[in-house]
């Protein structure tokens, strides 16, 4: 996949994954990596930016197989932001699809 295309949609992918349930970093990376390649560092930069914007909160939860894990949770503002970004994406792909089919 073209890196520029992927870069523009990764934030929406992260937000959308968190609408289903809270997840820790590796869990998010694993879920997204099943559909596209992603570096863990890229994901954590997105999560940091979302947290600073107030769209995501974190909490620690003990793990049976090691140290506590940092979970990410969408705030109410994050849920609204995800809905806005999802609608923008749907509008965008609709426009692109119309342009592709016009030729």
C-alpha cells in the first residue's frame, strides 16, 4: 500500500479499533497489522497525539503474563471525533469511486 495513503488513514483505523473495546498498544498493532503493515513506533506516535488532544485516555491493568499493560480508551470527545473522521473518509472514498468510474 502506498505509504501516503496509509499515513492519512491510520489515525481513523486506531480510533475505530478503540470503538469496539479498550486495547493495549501491541493489541492495536496486531489488529491493524492483519490488514496493513505498520511499525509499532508509528502507532505510538498516533496514540500520543490522540491522548494530547483529549481523544484517548490510558490506564494500567495487571497482566497475568508479565508487567501491567497500558490500555487505551476513547473519551466521549474521541468517539465524536472518530464519527467525524469516519464520515469524512466515507465521503472521500465515495468521491474517488465516482471519479474512477467516470472514465
